[in-house]
C-alpha cells in the first residue's frame, strides 16, 4: 500500500458525520474498518445511510462524561463498545495534557486496554467503526495501530492519519468546539511527529507493538487473524 493509494480512499458523505472513511482501504478488505467523528449528530437520513454501510460494531473511545452528554445514535442491531482511551477526569487526578506533543504519549500510556479491544473487535471479522469526539487523535492512534498490524508501512499509516486535517477542515488551522463540560476549546491539526511519539512510547515501554497489545489483553490468535483480513 502506497501513500498515494491511501490518499485516494474517499471521504464518505453522510450528513453530520465528519471525517468518515474506510480506514482499511487497501489494508484490510473493503468495508471492514471505518473511522469517523462522534455519531451523536446523525440525522434520520444519516442514520439510514450509516446502516447501509453494514457496520456491525461501533467502538467509542470517548470518556464517560462525553458519552453521557452526547450519546451516539446507532441503527438497530449494531453492537456498541465503550472503552475510554483517556482516564475519566471525574475519577482520577491524571489530567489530560493540553499540549498535543504530550497528549499522544499519554494516550499510548493510558489507552492500551482500548487499543487491545480494537484488535479483538476487528479480529472477529465483523465490520467495525472506531470513533472518539472529533475523530482525529484517539481515533487516529487506534487506526494507526490497526493499520500497522496489517503490515502498512509507517509512511502510509502517517499519510492516512494526516488526512483527518482535510476531513475536518483543520488544514486551514484550528477549529473551535465545545467540550462535554461546556468549555470552548480549539481542535488542532494532527501532526505526524505526535503520532510517531505515541507509537514509539508503546513499543519502547513494551519491546514491540504486539507485546504492548498482548500486555493489555490482545491474544496471539487475535493478532494473527488481523494479518489474514487483507484485501483479496
């Protein structure tokens, strides 16, 4: 898979569902792995078109307060998994770093269980969508791990990661948004160096990416299965 092929994977046009795309295009079989922003704004028409994608499992990486305030809208029959990648601010004194350069290694440190759950969910072979709030940081790291496990080289992984800037209008600079606490914040463009720092943090602490995932609950059969789910 080349950087050019990754860039050719189209954004999917569903109302009020930004940054939606087949994140496994050319890596996994078509229609197996999707990514997006949060699903709470889906209109009835968007919900109908979302159902047509055939997604069977949604993995929500947001915190409990985010989910409580902005719950997903899902079609009937879709399994919902909620596994926060970052610690719940209400139950821990480990605050999320505001600085993106610090946030990414922090996500690798705190998000191992969620990342291993993504591996297990994808290994079932049921079409999976991964999302967080905006669909670029927590989701971006998760998709990068899943693409790496399928054998996509780092340049291709990075190219797909950076496409979120265009998918969210961040290629023109930061965009304001309101968080679950009602605080207005800035959504900032993603940067390659931040993703690489998170991947390096996981592998350095555990010896390899696969060891990192095993240590957080993924099994060898799960990891092996991912290598068999490539495009025909």
